[in-house]
């Protein structure tokens, strides 16, 4: 009977340790982000106060008002940046998805010589660090004259996202049994109809999540954008964040407000896609 | 098996070009990657053998052989940054893996509200690396930052700790930010692995007399290894994300104490305008990234074979 | 070696109760089979004995120890799982020796135990393979070997043969029975297959909806089923069940056909009953066993035949219901042919129509 009791006590101790550990981990994950959100609503005086003000006296929308009020405080054209980001991210995502669907389908359904090597080759292009790529791309884009244009950015982001979308979509198509398309062909579909009417709808959720992943990558990218965009005409939000800094001062409040604006779409999309994303990454990877 | 001779969708076009269907499907991907990645890389390979400077476009024809590479090989700053990058990555990736494993194990044991915790766990993944940089630059700010404010209010420190100014502390702060940003990648993938583990062998291990630790060590962990390697491979594909963050937090300073390969390349190329030299160093960083990626993919394959999952 | 006792064992998931206060005493060295349709709580019961499920109420004893809160590793059991549960990253040798390694036995001892087990199950040539390279039957044997190696107090089997094809299943059934005779250890075995239960068990425990319906030797449950459920579950083809009423001291079917009350049953006049007779006890005249004391004769038209070689299964119509009968020394029977059948009333049963309980005294 004594052993019974020690076992029960140990179980209880483990449960408490588990709870505390989880609490600490979740705090570390959440607090930095919440701190940013909180500060976007606080007046600059309070952010800079010494000694620090812990309980906010006043929360207001000043930073947001300044941000959307055109060239108000700091003169950062946030709305233009937001639009640039949207246009570039959405367009490059759609193209990357189409290209990725072709590639992913080829890898999932056809056998050909050098398939493994080609796959690794595609993946390796993703391993090229943005900084290292930005140098020659800058030279090249400047030569062709597509620097500081939406087109140039879209092109760069499509290339950046294709390896990943190919990988994910390959994984999703692999989960669709080959017999499904074969049955459709016997039922009278052409190969193309079999793909479009049967395989695509079945893998649709997975493809959507690959799209959201590509969108987030473009939406958050900085290393390439910081070199390939020069002016209000094509600057994206991550690059725009730097407008709040100058040599010696930093407009913390304004930056926090822009940060919140950047996070919200990402937050919504990630929430929508989380389940498929995990499935996609693991199926694509583990089942090889 | 489908042979390439089969007529495809809009079969007309394909048969006229006589390309196998897989190639037609892959062609857009191949073309765009050639145009945006391969050709620029060849260009940068070429320019790394010249004295090309942004300010003097004609210098791109000035062939100087392997001079840039020799210069890099002799450059103390370069080797310091190289060593620091490898060290930084090794420490960060391993810690991320450990924390991610711990986090995933804790979340998987929760019975109520697991969905919510899983979403919270993915929170940092949504942050742009540059945003993470700003966020932690703010939080570690010696004057108005959250950390110093908290330490001082709690009376744990009377002076402002120069988190981003002192060399060692700055490296710690950067590592902290990097780990905050990327632990969830490991956490989420390992959690997926935990869900995928068949329950039978775990129960068999319990009946076979394993303590919880032994079941973890001999059954859970071998099952998780492929997932850990996938996470490692994915992470090594975009370790350079850390560049955005470091550039904002310290930009390699103070006095090059936090200089990583990528910040060094960025500065040499754009600030000092020595494109040729920067490209030479860029190549070295590319090989570093590819090395890590291939290494982990290899590990993944062997771990899969070990579990009999096949390739 | 040990006995196992269940005392009012209950299992609840939240508000849902899946095992209702079960009592069961298993003797040392006994082979007990828990059988029942899926969802009857038999696997849950086994897993509570193993310690893989918490016990919501009551007590489980192994030997004389209450093991309710003991983790599985301290119960000294071995278990064979339906999906074998082999460790895929270990070779057969490592799989077999794993539990001993965990118990920190010496390497020479582990080697000896593994070699013995491999010898018994003829796994010796496969010792260095991984589970992924084995066939279903081989994996099954490794799973059993893993159990043998431990010399446990109790063996637990959770539907171990259900993933094998029919031929292999028969073969493994014999091997399990031999193993029990050799090791003489206590075995608790779960299956949904009544043939497995009949062939293997010293005693069968028939479960339904979290309750025990009947406990008994294979012959007891076959010849004296306590309830209609047991009567239809045990035996193949299932027992024919015909609704009837007691009238004028006889059993009257819905179409007026009447038989004598089968001996050994206590009924009341006007009581609604169910008349149960196995196919083995309904045979056409001239193709039956020698007549016994109490026999009823009835004419039925044959709808369908299933020749099995030594006998033919006949599907006939009686009182608007399908009845299965057997024909010995078979001859061809045309569909629609009317034959006279003899029903051996000594082997027939009456159940209460309302409760389904046997009316045998």
C-alpha cells in the first residue's frame, strides 16, 4: 500500500511541475508581443518615462491616428507601404502556387531520371541566404531596370517561395491516392480533367496552406526588400519599419503601431492554416 | 507508373514540343529559379573574381583572379565572423531543439485547451524577423526597455544593464531573440511527431517495465528523430533569417562583437560598396547553408530507414 | 505465476461508464478468454489489468497485491498487442531482449533468454532483421517471444491474431495453446472471435455492454447458455431463435406449430418465450443422428443450400423466419423442396422473451 501512495504523490508533484513549466514557457512566448501591443497605445512620454510607468495612465490611439493620417507624425506613408506589401505578397503567392502545383504534381506523380537530384537542387536554391542573393540580384535588376518596382519584387519572391511550395504540395498530392485519378480517367475524364476535378479538390486544403505559408514569407521578408526597393513606390512594410528610426532617435510608439498592423494579417492567416501546415510539413518530410 | 509518352492535358502543345510531361510541369519552376537564383549566383561567382565596386560599374571587368578569396582567407574579421556564425548556429539550433522538445512534450500532456496552447505556441512564427529585431531592441533597450525596467523596479539591479552595448551581453540578447523566434518551429514539428507516434510500442514499453524516462529514451525519442531532423533541415534552409534580426538589434556592433557572416557581407557590399569581395564571402556563406541542409537531409533519410518508413 | 482477481471493477470515461462492476477470479495457470462484440469492454478490462488504463472503481489484484495505482512496469506482466507493437528501430534480437535490458540483467543472461525464446518460436534465423522486414506471422511470433522472455506472472493477449489471415490464424492458435501447456502460466486473452475463445480457453468470459453475461468452460457456455445473447454469440452457425408462447403445456410458434417443452425447463402457461435450437439439432429425416428420447417433427421448405462436404447447411422457412439446419450424408436438395425435419428437443432451449434469460432449471 505504501508504494501505492508514493506513486500517487509523485503523480501530483509531476502535475504541478508541468503546470508551472507550461506557464513560464507561455509567458516567455507571449509577453514580448503583448508588450509591443501595449506600447502602441501609450503616449511617447509614458514609454520614455523614468522611473517606468507600469500601470498605464492613459491609453489612446494617437500612434495609429498619426500612422493613418497620411504624412502626420514622422511622415511615414504607412498606407502606401501596406498597399505595396499586399500587392507584392498576394501576386507572388498566386504565381508561386501555380508554379508550385506544377512542380509538386510532377514530383508526386511521375518517375523520371535524376528526380532526387533535381529535388535537392530545387531545395538548395532556398538555402541561399537573402543577403548573399541580394547583391547580384541588385546588380542584375539595376541593369534591366526593374529595381524599385513591384514586378522586380514579385519575381524575387516567387523564386524564393517556389521551392517551399513545391515541397509542400508534393507532400499533399502524395496523400491523394493515385487510384482516385485513375478511377476518374476510367470514368471518362481526360488526364487534365482528372487532375482538376478530382485530385486538386482533394488536395485543396493543403494547397491553400502552402499558399498562406508563401504569403507569410513574402509579407515578412526584409533582406531582399531592403536592397531591391528604394522609394515609396515599392517599399514594403518590413522596410518601412526603418523609417521610424533615425541616426539617434527611435519613434518606439509609432513603430509598435506599425508592428501591430503587420502582425494582424499574419496572425489571422496562421490561425487558419495551422492544422494543415503541420500535416503538410510532416507528411512531405517523413513519408518521403 | 506513368510513362512520359502518355498524352497530357492540353496534349497538343506537349506533343508538338515533344517534352515529357513532368518536364513541362516543372519547367516554370526551373526557369524562374534559373532566372532569379542561378544566373545571379553565376554573376556573383564571376564578380567575386573581379574588383567590382558599386561606385565604379566598369570595375566589373577588372579580373583579379582569386584575390578576393585570398583576402578573405587572410581577413581576421572574416574568420572571426565565420567562427561566430558557426558557433551561434550550433548553440542556437541545439537550444531551440531542446526547448522545442520540452515545449512540445508539455503541450502534448495537456488535456484541456490544447488547441489554444498550440496556437499560442506558433505565435513567434508569425513575426517578421525584422520585427523580432525591433521588438527585442526595444525590450533590451538599456533606458526604456522592459527587461531593465523590470529588474530595476524589482530592485534586482540598481544600474541600467547595457544589454545591447556590452559585447557578451549583446551576443546573449541576440541569441535570446533568435531562440524566441525559432523555437516554435521545432516545437510545432516535434508536437506533430508526438501525435504521429503509434501508441502500441509505448504501451508495450510500459508493460516491458520501462519508467517514463526509459520509454521516452528508447521509444519516443527514436520515433521523434525524423521530425527533429526535418525541423533542423527547415531551419538550416532559412537560418539567414537571423540576418534581419541581428542587423536591427546591433548591426554587428559593438565593435564587431556580434558580427555574423551575413552582416559582414551586407556591410561590405552596400556600405563599403566592395561588391566583388562581398560576393566572395557570400559564396562561402552559401556553402555553409547548403552544407547544413544536406547534412540534416542525410540524417533524416537514415533516421527514416531506421524506423523502416522507407524513402 | 499468479492469480488475478477483479473486484467490482468499474471504468468510466467522464460520464460514460464502459465497464460495470465486474467480478472475476482467475486461477493460477488458467487460460481465460474474454470474448464479446466490439465495444463490450473486454479490451478495456484487459488494459486495466495491464495498468494502461486507470481503474475508476473497485480493485484489481495480481497475486495478493492490489495493483490499482501501480504502474505497468511493477506488475510483472507481459502483453501481446493486436498490432504487435514491435519497436521498429530495433532488431528482432533487441526487441526480444529489451525488457531484460531495462531490468538491468547481465548480457549473458539476456542472450540466453533471447536464444531460448527464439528457439521455441523458430525465430532464430530472423534475429538480426528489423520488424519492417518480417511478415505478419513472423511479427506475431516476435511479439509473443517478447512476452515469453520475461517469465511474467501473467500473460495478456489483446486480439493477437486478428491481423493474420485465416490459415495463419489457425496455425498460431495451436502454437499459443502449446505455449500455454509448456509454460503453465496464467493467461488472459481478449478476442471477438468465438472460435478462438472455444478452442483456446479453459474458461470463457462472455461480455456485453460492459457486463459479464456468462462465465464457464467452453462446453458449458455452448450447451447451457445463460442468455439469448450467449446462445447466439457462441457457436457457428448461430442458434436459431424463434419467438413462441407457452400454451396447453406446449411451445407454440407464431404460425401455430407446436412442440413439447424441452426437458429441464420451467415455464408458465401463457408465457412469451423464445425457442432456441442449433442447426446441429435440426436435421431432415434420413439424414440425421440416431433419434433421442424427445424429438419433434416439422415440415419446412428449403430455400438455399450450402454444401460443406461432410454435411450440407440448409436454409429453410419456419413460422415466417429463416431457420438453419444441417443434413448429414448429404444429397442434392432443390430450392423449394419440402422436407420433414427432426428437432432434438433434449438439446433445445427456452428463454424468457422479455429478459432473454434462460428458463432452464
